[in-house]
C-alpha cells in the first residue's frame, strides 16, 4: 500500500512538472507567434494594409488577419484589449488625446503616407478665379479647421498671425482676408456634399476618398504637417516586440514605397520618406 501511495505521489509530481513545461512552451509559442491581427477603418487605410503592408509581412512568415472597423473608437479599444496587435487609421494627435482620455498606454510606431485635405470647387477651375465674398465650407472640429485654414494661407487666400500655433490655428488668428471669404464650419463627413453648394470646400482626404472624389482634382492639396499624418499604432509595451519591428521594416522598405507611388497617388508622404 505504501508503495502504491508513493507511486501515486510520483505521478502527480511528474504530471505537475510536465504541465509547467507545457505551459512554458505555450507561453514561448505565443510570444513568438507569427499570427497577427491588424486593424483599420474600412477604406484607404485598410487598402494600404492589404496592398502595401501585409504582403511584406507574409514574406517574413507572418499569417495576417485584417480586422475592419466602421468608427474611430473601436480600433483603439481593440488594440488596448489585445484583440489586435496594431492598427492604422489615426494621426498622432488623435492617438495621444484618445489614449489619455481613456487611460490607455498606446504609442505610434511609424507614420505613413496620408490622404491630404484638399480645396475642391464646382464653381472655380483654379484658385486664381476666386471672387470677393466666396463661401468656404470647412470642418467644424478644431484640429481639421486648423488644417483648412493653413491650406488657405498656403494658397495665398488669407494671412494668419505668424505667432499662432499652426496646429491650433482658428478664425481668430486670421490677420488678413482680402477676398472677404465667408467661412461655414460644418461636420467633416458632410463636406464632400458641400462642394455643390459652397464656392470652395476644404475636404479631409479620408472623407474625400470615401465619397469617391479624386485627390488629384482638388484645386490645391494641403502641405500636411507630420502630426496630422496617420500612424501605425501599437500598445507601448509591444513597441519593441519583433512583430512591431517587422511592421516598421516593411513600411520602410522600397516595396512599400513602390506600392504607394503606384496605387496611392496624391497621398502626402511623411518627412522620413523624403530624406
């Protein structure tokens, strides 16, 4: 009986050790996994994942699943929860603000070419034709309104206080408006439709593409500041993980640049791509 009892104890101990070994192997397998999920909002950035990033990751041995989202809230929630490994849909300003407001520790991994804001018109064929008192629709949120005003300044239609922070520019910073432009702030998603009613519409690139507008038909495209460019985001704890390093390597590759040049015409490239 004593022998039987000792044998039973030995089996239990060995089983426990085997389980520990198995757990350790599973943990290692998980850490070294080549199966990753990438999130994006449906549209140009989901397309960028499919056409310019996923092929490079597959060449590195990854099996990639793309998860599409229909809003700007869920992609970061999914990233924070660990449901996806990285996402592509937002600029660094939005990322920083959203993460802070929701107590998330997320970081930008690398910026990518981004669809710029454009000045569109069915009234004028060029900005040189703009008449006194013309109406201009622009986004009603502060971040995109600043982009619109900066673009109008760059095209010589208005002047802005040189001391104003370009990321926080508002109508109160306008120092000269010789054409007496009439500004009509509206919801960004409605701006593509406003091209039919306003003389000029400042439309963010993502909404222009969603409305099947051609970026290259804009009267002018924004000279985008890098903080406005979209980024691949990851949990901060994964910023140095192998999959993150591989994503960055793919985005920095010549193959990525070639796809952007061929299939994403009009997208403004970040500073690091111009060096």
